[in-house]
C-alpha cells in the first residue's frame, strides 16, 4: 500500500536489506568477494558492476585497485585522472610509446600526458587487454546492435563515461582515449587487429594508484568483439589501502623511462605534501 | 638583435627541399609554409582537400582535427583504428571523431603508412624518454597549446593525434617505437574534409629521436577545392 506517505514510507523501507547480483557493498569490508590475502577491514571500495554498467571513484594515493572478471566476459574500459587536477589524465599514446610496448601487462605504467605515472599495473592474470581501440560510441553500437540508447540494452562505453565524468564536474572534452582490460587485441604484420578475446573466467588485474586518482570504469563489450550479440559479464572491483611505488620496489628502476616517471610522480606528490 | 634564449635546431643549410604541389587537382584556396618548430592551424571546408608536403623528408607533422562548428567533437585515434580494424593510417583511412563520425578521409598518400599511435612529444614526456636535461626543449604539446588557444582550445582538448610522415611500427611481441622514417623530400599526404574541420599542426621540434631525421625541416600546407 502506497496510498499515504506513511504507507509509502513503509513500502519503501521494506525494500532495504535486499541484495542483487550487481551492487556496491557498504561498508566495503562487507564484500562477499573480498580478494584472497586482503584484510576486509582494509577495503575502501567493493562493488560488482552490472553488464553494461559503469562505476567511478576517487581513491587515495597508494590505493590498490583490483578488477575481477568472474565469468570471462567482462571488459573493463578504464580512464584515470589525477583527482587533484583532472586536466592531468591517462595518455594512451605516452602509455605505449614511453615503455616501448603496445601490450599492457604487469609492470606497465599508465602514464599521464604530464610525464607522470597515474597508476601502475601491479598484477595481471589475464594478459588479454587493449590500448588501441578505445571504447564504443553510440555510432558504433547503432551500426552493430541497431540501438545505442544509454538507458537501453546496448549502451556505448562513451555514453557511460560521459555520465561518470559528469558526476565529477567533467565534460565530454575531458574524456581522452581509454584502455580496456580482459578482452585482448593483437596487431599483425600488416597492422590488422587480431581478436584474442578473453583469457577465461576468474582473471584479475590490479592497479596501484601512484597519485590520488579519479577512476572511471565502463563495463561494455569491446568494439571488436566479434559476437553479434551484446555480450558482457559482471565486473568486480575491490580497492584497499596500500603504498605507492617507491625506491624499495623493483619496478621503481625497472627501466630508465619508468624510473624517471616515478621520480616525476614522487616530485609532484612531495611538492603537494601528499 | 641577439637573444640568450636557447632555441631549437633547424635544418642544415645543404638539406634538399622539395616544395612539391597539391596531390589532388583543384583551385588552390590556401598555400602556407610552416617553419621548423612552428605550429599552424586552419579551417578546411567540407569537400576541400588538404595536402601536407614533407618538404625536407621525414618531418613529423603532428596533427589534431576538430569539428569546426563544435570542437567538443574531435579526432579520435581509437575510433579511427577500431572502425577500420587496423593500427596504421593509409589511403582510404577515414579519420573519425570521438562520436565515430568521419572528419576527414585520406585520399592520397605517398608513403606506406602514417602513424596515429605514437602521440605527440612534450617537454614532460621528454624527461621520461631522454632525461631531465631536455626539459627545456620545445615540444609538439607546446605547439598544440599555443595554436589551440587561438581557437579556445586547451589541455583538455588535446588527445592522441596523427603524426604525418612518422614511422611507428608495432612488432610481433608488441614492441613499438619511433624508427627511421619512410618519407623523402616532397612526399605528400592528402586528406579530404568530410565536414568543416579545424586542423591543428605542430611541425615537430623533436631532436632526440628519428621522427624528424634529427634535421627539422618545413612543411607546406595546401588546400584545394577540387
Ligand atoms: Zn613532436
């Protein structure tokens, strides 16, 4: 009965306490999927993102962020920003060019256009990722699925990023090219993209926030996914307090380029008193 | 008048230069020269064809494209590559926007492949690539900021760009990098505007890798109405 305010309130409150397959877990320590080896009390973000859904969070420097693909069909499209100055953001070109490597895996830094490491990839059991194709647009979904309404069954990754960015005061011009995890692409000798798809269920990727980050995530099919249907699985996200990369870590000096990138990052953090 | 400002390198006086001519016939509506290290911009009307001449050979022309009527719609390297299913830009490549719309089409190209993976050089990324002693060097990102502000564009509007005449192979294991160019004096690329577009170009000043043959030379920009 929702005929009066009191009845409506009772009806609304009776809905509390339920669960769904796709939801944030609050407090994060209550997550039913706390990663092995992580103290639940250290969790600062726990969520299962729906197929075709998105999430976003500002996380502290030193936060470790883990993406899990429980079904093998997730595709985590990700953009990261310096949360303190979002004009500093993921620069995919520098992220490939400076490490001299097009294929993302553990140890690869996600670089900004300002010569700093926004996040380090510190764990990867998938190895199937892509930094060439970005995410989908409405135009793409329209030609592939015949529909692209953001509220419908075939949302484009860009539509979700637009909304996620807006919730942090950012406009479409603040959306740079993104990277995607869990669905892989390779480049053949002629430049053609070869679809590798998923590495299977139960894979994970871990990022380490080297600065305070705004993280935007859209969970939509990769643009080159050859399946005619819109197939994407749930995406789990967990984050917990840890430490940013420092001189004691092997990756700090793994290459001269990475070394100077970490020096630039720490220089910025020190100057800002982070 | 002298100046104590450290300026970038320019081409050796004996460098062969070939100013060439438009790659596509038509009435020339714009003909401008871009000095080494300098930036350039122009609106190219729908249907007009922009020819970029690599006057001295292997000179990277870093390039961004915007919908002239609404610059929030701009060049998207990932959309361009995903729609064509290939990592390289060649004749026939449709240069797409962040909305997936065609901005320009490559209608002529005198080298095997053009790059849109390598991005622009910058003072900041130069420190990672070469060391902090090159922080004072000029970079394409500087040019994009100087040229972009003439059109109300800033850092938020800079995205992964095209690099005309730059060679960035992706090898089998994913190794990727800027290597010796495949261009030569007078080689050209021609792009047809599919809508009214604003084109920004940085004549790359980089002196720490082979993207300019370590000898920055001019570019010639020609727009014809076919
Ligand atoms: Zn440059």
